DNA sequence: TATTAAACGATAATTATTATCAAACGTCAA
DNA sequence: TTGACGTTTGATAATAATTATCGTTTAATA
């Protein structure tokens, strides 16, 4: 515990962040959850240790962690729905900046192949590959 | 135009949907946009043809089309953000039902390989593979 | 320990989406 | 073709997710 606190202290120092009790509890809550939680779930977990914490503080710290690279978002696609009219199997090129999504034909890619067995009981419906980066327009 | 209208008419018949002017204009707007629009953008486009249309009608029809399989959503991850604490390169197993996201080690997958060149100017940052299906819990 | 910038909590505002409901419309059988 | 009936529409309220605002508190550091 003392050790973790010190680790967090230096993490914050590296990224120029003030060390606050709230920040540390939020970080530890996040790191103890290995199932890609949403902010609300993090809030509920943190509230067990700091009942008076504000939901806004949780959101603000998550943003801070993401901006500092201590944390990521699973996908670029949270927020408004993006609609797909191309019903053929295909993949995507996604720009991290402008969020433009461009189709990548299924045949333009070597088929996805697993080396290991998937967890028992999971039935695969399809594979989705995203090539993530900066589009021409955004990289200038 | 007459032909498209007839096509839409039979599409609706196949899926048990009433043929309305709004529905047809929304569908045609969608099919003419090859860039994965969000509902707001569809609304703006439809409004040029039916200025009096309600945003709710656009949302309701998009939902109807998705439920009928005439349309998809690009990703399962729209809505609340999902947080990623695993900073190692890895991929995901995603359940379409409960939205559970499970890590898939980078080494468990043959590397993604492109057969063709990407569009000029796109700089790749990383690949993200999602194995999409039903988890053990949801498939029973 | 005093100064100062950063962070916090409360809450308002914004954005995205869904729900509600009365009026209008489309379907289909007579 | 008409009329009954279920569906869709438009207006708008409600909800969910997130960000902004702002006065107060706290942490960094000199
Ligand atoms: Mn696509
Ligand atoms: Mn992960
Ligand atoms: Zn871009
Ligand atoms: Zn599931």
C-alpha cells in the first residue's frame, strides 16, 4: 500500500500531475478493474472509499489520465452512433483526429487467424479490423 | 427514381415496414452517404428534402433499419466510454449482447497483414482487432 | 508558512438518444 | 373505394452521458 502510494507519487511527478487522495483512489480503482469499465462503474467503486467524491471529479481525472497516457479509451467510437450502409464483410481505416472512417475491402487484408483457442463458449460472429492512424488531411 | 422507389417498396414489404415518404428519403440519404454518418448528419441531409421532418423520426427510422438489418452500426462501442488500463498492444473479444470486453493477447493472433497499399498519406498508428460474437454467458 | 496554480465539489449546461402521445397516414379486407 | 386499425409522424419531455462553470479547498514549492 505504501509502495503503491509511492509508485503513484512518481507516476504523477513524471506527468506533472498533483497527487491528490481522489486521484490516487480513482487510479487504483481503475487498475484493479480488468474488465474495461465505464466512468459510472468507476465512480461507484471509488465511492466506497470516498463517499463524498463528485462524479465530475471522476470524469475529470479519467480525462487527465487519458491525456497523460496513463489510460486509454477502448475505442474511438464512443459517443454518437456511426452508421454503416455497406453490408458486405469489410474493415475500416479510422483517423484518430477527425474520426473519419474509410472502408477497407475484406480482400485487402490477410484473413485474421488465431494462434490459440478462444475462451470456451465464445461463439464468433465476425472479425472487425481497424487500421488506426492519421488520415492524409490530419497529418499535415 | 421510379425504380428506386419500387426497390424500396419491396424492401419494406420484405421486412414488414410501412412505406412512408420520410422513411424513403431517410433511406436514400443514408445509402448515398458512403462515409459512415452519424444521425445528426443524416438529419441535416434529409432536411434538405423534407424541411419539416422531426429529428425523432430520423432516429426512429435508423433504429428500425438497424433492427431490420437494412443498416448497421459501425461499432458496438458507441455510447458511454469504456476504459482501457492494459497499455500493452493487444486485441479484444467483444460480446454483442452484454458488451463485455475481454483482452486477447497480441501474440494470440497472427499479425494483421495488408495485401494492398493503404490510401496515400494515411499513417498507421496501430491495428485493432475485435473478435465479435456471443460470450459463454449470453449464448445460453 | 505564504503564495499560487491545480484540483475539488456542486451543479448548470450541453449533447445524444429515447419515450410519450395526439394527430396523420398506410395497409388491407370488405 | 372506403373505413377500421395498426403504424408512423412531429412536437416535445425525459433520460443518459459528458463537459463547463465557479467558488472553495488543497498541493507544490519557495
Ligand atoms: Mn464501413
Ligand atoms: Mn483491453
Ligand atoms: Zn483525419
Ligand atoms: Zn455476453
